[in-house]
């Protein structure tokens, strides 16, 4: 029987949070999180006010200092935040700005004579909410004649407003705020250096001419970095492209007015769009009022619609489509597009206080219509670049459709169930255990090695599959060719978790789920000779390209095969896996006066089951090498040098390292 709660819910149960508690007890409402992300957003809120001042033409340098004690200081050279008496409100401005939610100087952005026109700060929440959520929060404001200061602790003023004259020769203006986020409000205040670097770089990109000077305190003093883009978006797109752009970097500029609904007032919109095309790099970023729109919204919708429309229209006009061919999608455009937009408006509808998306319908429609027209002009004035862009988009479309066809074909080949692997994979020998946490599968070289491993294995948990001949070079082959290989398809069926296709498209071509993996260990077992090494390398490149997560998770191993068999006149045979071990064993025998015979180890197929069990398969005596992603990556690089298309690289490698192999052959 459920316990009856004694507390009643009635008219006296409703409570209202007051003062600082409105933020301190519910920080996620304002900052989007009560964790590190919320702490970071508080920094962005204070920085936003400094950016707004600089954008209005008051100061061009902003200083950000992150101290070792987790406190932060932001200084600008703006007009100084007003802290004195407000006759209209009959209250102190320091109280309105830092102790009153929804109070600020940016509510009349759309009016003539406003102190701010295009501002990142918007709701009158950021400064107050940050003050409320801080362990301490100290403000100094310089207006050219006086410096006003006030200090807060845990959401409450702990000093009176102090106003003092400054030396006339200094004439300093601006605001300095230093605060430390409160661990009683946020669960984590240890903001990483990388957050500042990324955030300040983005601000420099969309605020050309504003310099951000960042200092990071370490035990050895302060590290200093500066972020500055003289030409803003154009410099940034050029940096992203890094010389890979196939067409010139182009920019469009829009200035207009409009409204989100007929019964609303017009507001101003300005926007800059900079783009180029690259076959190897794709990047789309959207900013509004200096804020990175991580989740896009109106500008993203406008760009997608306009670019798809304009390129599709040109392809149709040039007769590039076949009669039954489907039109391009934006994913085909995105794959080769580098584009950054930065827009500002005097009225903005953000999805929430964290400003990661905007919803203004006018901004979306204005940008979309503008881009359609500008792209048409661009195509007409730059026909060579237009053809390069459109042809690449069409090539991306065909590659996407081919990939989708491959996905469907592979799904059909692999089948919908993994339960019939034994009957569908030729010569695969299963084990009795059904527990994927215990089972192992050996990938062995050829039928003869298969027979030896089959007799030497523990049938309870060890399965075996032979590789018949050399597998395909998965590093360079197309997916069509890879998935036409019976050997590779059989291996994928046995492994059981699907494959990972490294494509630019957001959705995977083939479903991969590591939870469907059938084995605790996948063990590659080949001879210790040149052919065995090459087969092992080919298998590793297959995992590197098709199943990289298995490498990352440490599921793939190499069974180390002995190089030498050393048989004493009396006693058991010993095995050496390298030259050093051979020297140690033979030296020990010679020291003890034991006669022995030394021979190169036989191939796996010639070994008797007892030897195979001892050297290769018994967990108690075998040697396994776990393959990590870095190992596979180096293997892939070396394989590419030796067997790839980089002839110049191969010649250079042989010239630099050839002597090493000649010397090794003489040993």
C-alpha cells in the first residue's frame, strides 16, 4: 500500500522566487544549463555588452582575462555603463542593470536615436543574471571624467556606489567587470581555454576591425593571444578554404527593411554572405548580431532554399539532367560549399536566451529572395565558376545516389538476420558459446592454416574463418568494388555489426551498431613471412576503412607467430618470436652445454595442433597484439606509400629508407 503524504497542496503552496533566487535556484532557465555550458554562456553575456559598445564605434579593443582562480575579467573602451541615478525610473542604474531582470538600454533598438541599433544584448537579462549567479561581481565604469564602482556578492550589493574623479589627462572610458561564477549555482566553473579561443575567434570574424586580446593565467604567468580579422568574413572563408577553393571567394551585401507580420512595424536588416567552392572542404556557419547560430534557424533555411533553387534552375536550363533524373538536394550543394553569413537586425526573435537560432520570418524570406537574385547574377557574370560549382554539385548528387544504391545492395547481400551465418559463409567454423563477451574469431590464412587452427582451438569459445587468397585493397577501392568481394562480405557477415562508411553525407550508408558485434576478440592469424604480412596489412586496412570503431574499442588483435623453433636434445621445444629471443634461448642452451637444433618456424598450415595451441591459440601461452587506431593508421599510410598512387612519395621513401631494408635482408 502506497504511503499517504501528509503535506497538503493548497492556496498556501504557491511560492514566488524573488531577487537573486530567480537565477541562483534556476540558472538553466537563463543560461541553458546549470553546468559548464551555463558558466560559459554567462561569459558570453558580459562579452556581448562590450561587443555592442565597440560595434557602435566606441572602442576597438576588448580585453578578456581568465585567471587561475576561475575568475574572469572583461574590459572594453566603450562609453562606460551608466551606474548613477535614473530620474525617469527613480532608481539607481546600477540596480537596474545588475539587480533587475528585464532592465537595460536595448529595448528601443528599432527607434530613431537609440543608443544601440544592432545589438547582441537584447533582453536585459545577461548582466543581471551573471551578477546574480556569481560568488562575487565587481564593476568599474569610466566615463572620461569619473570612475564609478560597485561590488556584489552572491547576488547582493555589498558596497555603495563609489564615484571618484579621474585625472583629466587620462580621460579613460569603458567598463571593467571581474567576477567568479558561483559553485553554489553552477556544477562546474572550470571553463577550458579552448572555449575562449573558439568564442573569441568567432566574435573577431563577424566584427571586423575589433581586436580581442585574451590572457590566460598559468603557473608561469599569463599567456596572451589576439583575434582580429581586418576583412571579417572574407578573410575567414579564405582561411577555411586554405587554397582548396575551386572558384573565387565571392560576397553579397544586403541592406533592407521589413516586418515579420503585416500588423507589426518594419525593422532594419543588414547581411553579408561570403562563399566559395571546394572539393575537399565543406563548412557552413551562420551568425546574427554577432552570435553564432549553432542551430541555424532563419538564415540557414534561406541559404538552403536559395542555393538549391539557383543551382537546380541552372542545371535545368543547361540540360544537365537526364529525362528521368531526380533534382539535386541541398546535401549535394553542402558537400562542396564553404559559406559564412553574418546578419544584424534591429529586432530579433531568438529561440531562447542562449541565442543559438533565430526565428524571424522576414529575415528568412528577405535573405532567400536576395540570394536567389544574387546567385543568378553571379552565374551570369562568372560562367566558368558557375559551371565548376554546378558540375561539382551534380557529381556529388551522382555519388550520393550511387552510395545509396550500394547501401541497398549491401543490405540485401548481408541479409536482415545474422542467425544463419554458419550456413551462408563458406568454411566458417563456429563455436558453441553464444556469449559475445567470451567468444573469439580467428581470421586465418588459407585452408591449410584453417585445418590446423580448427584442431588446435577450444571449440567452446573459439571460431575460425579462412581468408582464401589476398583480400582487396580497401584503402583505394570504390565501395562498389569492395562490396563485390566475397571474402570481405563473408568477414562482415561473421563480424556481425555492419560497416561504417566514411562519407560526407550526414546519414550513414549502412547501419553500424557495435552492440551487434559477435566477438570479444577478432584475431588476425597469418604466417610470419612476406605473404602473411601483406595479407595482415590488407585486413588491417579493411578494418581501418570499414570498421574503425572496432579498432578504437580495441577489439582487433594480431596473433604473433614464432619465427624460430629451437629444439634441445633433451626437454621441450622452445619458440622465439624475434632475433633477440632467439639469441637469449640459444645463448642459454650453449651456456648450459645443451645441444639444440634451430630452424625457421613452419607456416601455420604445417604446424601440428599441439604447437598451434601453445603458440597461437591458448590464452595462457599465446601472444596477442592489440591493434589501436594509430597502428592501423600508420599501416594504412605505409600501405598507401608502397601500393598507392603516390609514385613520387614512394620514390622518396625508398630513397630515404631503402638501405634499412637492404641491411635487414643481410641479417
